[in-house]
C-alpha cells in the first residue's frame, strides 16, 4: 500500500523539520511511504506547493501548529486522515488572555517590519523549543539572513494566525484524526488546546506531558507513524 503524507510546518518553520519522519519510514518494507513537503519559504528554502498523487492509496495530512491553516482547501478536503501536532483551531482565547496575546503579536509584527526581526524570531523559536534549548533545533529559518519575501510571508501568516477561529472547514470532521499535545507548550496555550479537542471530540489523543511546542525528545515520530499504520 502506498501512503502519501503531506506534512506542513508551522509559523517560522520550514520543511527540513520533517527529516526525522522521512528517516523513520525509509526502511519500512510493508508499506510505501511517499512524503510531500510544502514550504512557505520564510527562510533559506524556496516557497513550494504540493498536491496529492492520484496513485496514492491513502492520503494523510500532518500539520504542525499553524500548518493546517497554511494549505488550500482543495488539498485539505481530500485527506483520508489528519494528524494535528501542537495545533489549534482558535489561537487567541477570548477575554483578557486573548488581548494580551494580541498585543504580543503586534510587537512581533513590528519587529518583523523593523530591524529586530532576527532577534524576535530567535526568541520565538527558543520558546517553541523549550524546555529544550534553542540548540536542540537542528535547523531554523535563521540559518541564513532573512530576505524581504520571507519577512512578508511571516507578516502575512502572523495576521492569519491571529484571525483563526476554528480549523479549516475543508478538514472533514468525519475522517480519522489524531491530536498530539505538548504539556509544556509555550506557544499554543491550554485554552487553545481545549478548544481543539472540543472541535474534534472523536479524535484520538496523544499527550506528551513534559514536551514543548516542537515536541523535541519525544517518541512522536514512531507513535504517529504507528497510528497511521493502524488505519
């Protein structure tokens, strides 16, 4: 059986983060794993779009954080299964906490438009990696100087993040879904995680209580691949 996986990184990420997933499936004999890795082109990699292979027998979408919100509906609606890694439907909670986060996002946007973009992104990526150190990230969009196009995409997607109120409607609630949560996630807060579970009440849930937003130093790759293999 050929399983195609389209895996979308989140805000300030890029497609190199999926390399451990490719490595984990490269020697699996019972199933052919076909990876397609779109990229927003924030950093040193060019922007890249992908599509489903009509020959694939199973189509699985994996999205990290903002990832589900970054792909077109025509692609999402054809997924046979969905994996949501440290993701959300509505990022900003209602009330005071949401207002505080909105202020923080405005500060990030100002930094992107000014001279402090790389310092701000390093701080953000450090929070995403925590409780692991920034050095645990094997690659980041800061591996090369930011260019104007990358800054503009980051700004546009930051505004998208702020505006999200639910998962994309194109992600059918009827298909198998796995929600993966990080207990020490400093990016996606507890309320956003609760709301995501409410949006997908029948989803399977995989929790890593000691992990951060990037799910570093967890068995997430093996666990998710095992879940996909059980479908």
